[in-house]
C-alpha cells in the first residue's frame, strides 16, 4: 500500500510525524505515559480515536471520523 501524499510504501509516516509534532509541542503539559485507543462504532457509522493517560485511562485528546 502506498502513501497517498508521497507515494512511498510507508503510509503511516505522515501520521507518525503529525502525532510526534503534536506531542513535542505539548511537552510538559501532557502525562509522560500515554496510550492510543481506537474504536469502530457500528458498521460504517464512524470511528473514534482517543489519546489517554496510561495509568488512569482519562482521555487527553480525541477525534472522530464519520462513516460513509
């Protein structure tokens, strides 16, 4: 599978760069231990991705994507 942005075989490179940039920008304001959790909500209804504090499970950031 090729990345739609740069046509290389590393489609997650841009996601990793964006996430790393976001984490670096917020260094000192976020917990040191984070977890990423993603869920699909119903068949084609949508998805939610949450960045959580690892120990407590408290959400730090979340985004949603509507289904088709």
